[in-house]
C-alpha cells in the first residue's frame, strides 16, 4: 500500500484528460487524435492502471518529438477473410491503432459471429483490459493480447531478457457491465516497477531477480540489472512465448530480440503487435439469458465459503469497476513526484498545469 505522503490529489479525471489532450496536441498530434488518446489514457487512470495513464504522458511526448511515433499515420485495415483482418498502424500511437482494431473486430463479429483482428506497426497502447472491454460493451466476448514494448523477462531458466510482460485480457458482458480480466504474464508489469522507482518505494521479493546472481532485487532503481519473474513459474514464461508468437510473429510484428525497448529508445519504430478477438454472444445464447447466468455464477462465487482471514472474495473486474466509480466521483490520486514531472512537462509545452485545470473545474 502507498503511504499518505506518497499520494497527492485527488485530481479530477476531466483535468487529467484535458492535460493529456493539450500535451499531445502541442507535441504534434492532430487534435482529434489527441482527444481520443486522452480519453483512453484517462480510462487507464480511472480503472486503477496507474502505470499506463497520465504516467506515460512525458514518455509519449518525448517519442512524438523524437520521431518515434508517426503523428499523422495512415492506419489501414485489410480484410483478409470473412472473419479476419489485419490492421497496419503506420507507426501511429498504439491507442489509435487498437481503437481501430477493436472497432473492426466488433463490426466483423456483428456480420459473421466472430472476428480475429491482428495489428502490426503499432505502439504501446495502455492497459490490455481497455480493449477487451470494448467488445464486452457491445454484448460480445473480447480477447486481447500484445507483445510488450520492452523485454524484461527471460525464457524459463534463462538469464537474457527476450520476453516481454506480454499481457492478456478477457472481457464479457454481464448485468453490471463488462467483466474484465487483465493480467501480465509477469508477476507485475514493468510500469509498476517504474512507479516504484519514481516514488522511491522498495520492491517486494519475488518480483525481480538479478541477472548475474539470481538474487532478489528490491531496489526499483536497479531494475536495469534484473529480470521480471513470470507468473506461475514456467507456465507464465510459456504463456508469454505463445502470446508473443501470435501477437507478434503472426502479424509480421516484433518479437524476441527484435523488440525495441521504448523506455530507452525514443526514436525507433517499435513495430508492436497485438491481436483482438470479438465473439457475438447472441450466436450462442440470447444475450439476456447469458448475462443473467453470468450474474448468477459470479454471485455464487462471490458468496462462497471463505478461508479463515479472508474478508471478501474478489473476482475479475471487481477492483476495476469499484475503482472507476470511486475515482470518477472523488478524483484520481497522483503521486507528488508524478505531479511535479507533469508540471515540468506543461511548462515546457506552454500549457496549463494540472493544478490550474483542477481549480477551474472546482470553480
């Protein structure tokens, strides 16, 4: 848990969204694209994915300025069969590419019942759950995976970082809204390591090991010396490999040694690969029947007998849904170190800082 001293805020989500949009536009993104990216990035902050929202803004601005992102991409969709398509992102912002891919998947699934859409020449797009939730909001099952934008994990038993955190997300509709599972194939995302480093917080043992000695790393600022550990031992490593081959290699995108570390390289194109699947629930069951059954099953799981010391059973999507409601109402808590970084960025770009935007909303 973060201490009270490590949190500032809370900051209204609308202030964060406006800052992101203004910053990306000032860095060269067309206004409409900047607004869309801001919406999706703010959704990450609202749903508790703090390492993938406004936290990434300074890095995205650096990459736009350095030529690492194409600010005006020609995103192309090629329908390769009745239920498949490939999106070429033209090195655009990953949020723009994956929004197009998700919309394409939903449209095809409406027509054929199921769609598989791959993407290449894309970039970091934020939390996986953001995109799995898009088909779920349209009464479909959504499945999303990607090749992460840096390698921080080794194949099981190895010491060389050749695998990313390669996330997987699954979303489906329910009576209470989309139920979303969003998970990295490592114990934590690398973004979480970066937030610990920014706030001078130690890492728990079991997150990272030293590549030379295999000993635990608990100093987040030593992350360059270490490897992230996979979930479930060799199973997590195997899952990262298979997702990477499907999201990367199958789409003609980067995987393994070809992955560009976008944390260290602002200028090179990453050729990030993703895929998204949409499945129309109505092709199997009437939607109302399916969502009612999902609600019943989840309620039974949540109400099942607990182990001693467990206060409540938490299911996929619970934290995401509760966090969004709380942060929409009360604002998004931001670390003071992050606010300071965002203030410096605002000054560099000549745009209003967060505090000024929050004050205007309060008035």
